[in-house]
């Protein structure tokens, strides 16, 4: 997995996206559209969503770029304040600090190929995006052939069990990814309201950024909030504005953990918190940031396989959460919405 990551990561991303778009493809096919054309429509919708998010970020980023000179001046003043604080409280003179900064600058200047490296990385991302689109089209259009291949791998007595595993894995991936997508949109709204009330300039940009970074578990939301706080400081925001941003983050995280996740994402991926951390660390070491994004749904699929294969059931139990192990407020929210759904279905 480590040495083949450049080959495997686009396939893994495309496989999860194929599971997400499978119901939509079936809906197109039910309207008399061919499977290949339906797959093309799914790819186009994904591209439209990506272009929409990038356009939104670019539109907001253009406003930020207009004030870069002022931001640079404020950052210089902030840096001078920090250096003065270090000199007074730690005892490192401003001259010594400047000497260290000059050494770092000279070391950074030695890498004349920095622009080339950035360009190469962008080209690599573009190639990966194109590969994901191609794989997505092929996986959706040839899914029947791939399913028959998987069924041929097992004895005829285990065909039904294998079909159940495939269906459960697909449903879990669909619910997880669609739930995460909807939750990210809700986070855009919540962060947008909170940052706007706090008085953050270009609040929409940072709201969208924080929401998108949410796809990286644990680290993403902290990174987005940290960037927002740094930008508030560079924009000359006062202490009250910084506190307001932090309060917004805490309130949104509370709502996300105890309301959005149980309602929107649900409990499709019942993974033990210990193994959630372990798989995130492991996949980051193997595949980096893409590994952290893919870690939880991939482990969820592994758990489904373990739950259906008798020799592997102990491992499925080990990976999964114990019943009623969530905090009481989390269980109350889930039970409340569960009862609401039952009442609607009876009505």
C-alpha cells in the first residue's frame, strides 16, 4: 500500500465515489438512459460540484488578495510585537532573533526550485483528479461485470453471503459520504453565521474552508479554525474578535458532535474510538492526508467483511463499538430522532 500509493489512492477514492453515485446512476437508468451515459452524468455532476466549490473559494480569495499589502503590514507589526515579547520575557535579544531569521531565510532561498516543486505538485493533483474521474466512469459502467467477478471468487454456497457483504458495504459508504457531504454544507452555514457575527472579514471564505477541512478527521477542523484566527490577527482583529471565533468553533463542534453527526451521518460506521485513532495514524503514515480521509470508510468496510465471515467475527467485534457506549446526550439525540422517524412512518 505504501509503495503503490500513487496507483492505489485514485482507485480507492473513485471506488467510494462510485458507491455514492450508484443510486443516482440507477435512477438515470430507470428513466431509460444507458448505463454509460448515466455514468457520464454522474461524473459531470461531480465535476460541477468541484468547480462550484473552487469558484466560491476563488471569489472570496480575490477579496483577500486585494488587501494583501495591509495584511503584510499588520503581520510585520505583529511579528515585531512577538519579538519584543520574547526579548522581554525569555531574554533573547531582537538582534539574535533577526540573526536566526536571516539564517532560515538564506536556507529557504537555497531552494530555487520551490516554484517548480509547487507546479509539479499541482500537475500531480490534476492527473489524480482526471484518473479519479476515469475510474469513476469505468466502475459505474462496468459494475455488473465486477460484481460477477467477486461472486465467482467464492463457492456457490457463499454467494448470498457475499452479495450481502457487497450490498452492506455499498450502503454504508453511500450513507457515510452523503451524510458527510450534507454535514459539511451545514457547517458552512453555521461557521458563516458565527464568523459574520464575530466580524471576520471574508467570513464566507473561512466558513467554506473550515467545512471542507472537516473531511480530515480531528485535524481538519482545528487547522481551519487556526487559520481563521491567524487571519483575524493579520487583519487587525481585537481580542474580542479572536474570542468570538474560538467560541464559534466550540459551539459548532458541540452541535456537530451531539446533533449533526447522530442525525445526518448517523451510526453507519460503528468503529471503536481507539481503532478510529489507530487507523487514522496508520493511514496517514501510509497514504498521507488522502489516507486520513479514506481511513474511516475503509475500516467500516473491513468491519462489515469481518462481521459476515465467521472466522473474522472476533475482529469485527474488536473494531466495533460496544452498545450504548456513547455519551448520554449523544444517545438521547439519536433516540429522539429515531422516535420521530418511527412516528412519521406510522403516520
